[in-house]
């Protein structure tokens, strides 16, 4: 699957199995992101925002309708930031970053940029 988008997020991974089964029964391919890691290391849940049920971007509207009708979603769809989607796609291409959560990848990126800027300012003052 490519261009996956998050349709449902829960702190408890087990809350996503029923909606996932419902979508799969309607022939909508979906997968859990961070499901296993949240079960193995619960403290990871808070740092990454929980387990995410993801569907293909093309199936989003149909899946949203199914989950809303099933009572799993009560609000209008929340579109993820296009910047964070782009950052996620680009940073997940780096081999050592593939297994790191998006939150930690972004934090590492910001720290690297700040370090580089401070180093450049230090060299310019010298």
C-alpha cells in the first residue's frame, strides 16, 4: 500500500481491531501503525500519539463513511498536515530512521538544524 493516511487513532491498540476488521470485511485494505510497539512499550504511546489505523488515500472517503456509520467516528475527518506527511515520507527513506516515530524524527531534525545554526553563528563571530 502506498500513500497511507491515518483515519483513526487510539491510545489503546485493541480499540482499533474491530474497526480494522469492519473495513477489511468491506474489502478496504488497511493496516495498523505503531500497534505492536504500543503494546510492547506503553510509554511509546504518549510520545507518538497512539496506534493509528491507516487506509489508502483513495479509500479514505469510503472508509470514513463506513466507520462513521459504524459509530467509530463522530466528527468530520481531520486532515493531517501536508508538511508532516511530506516530512514523514522523506525522513522514513533514511535507513536508520525507518523504525523511529514521526515525533522523534522531527525532534531530531529540529535539534540538528538548531545545532547547525548555532555552530554557523559561532564560526561567524570568531
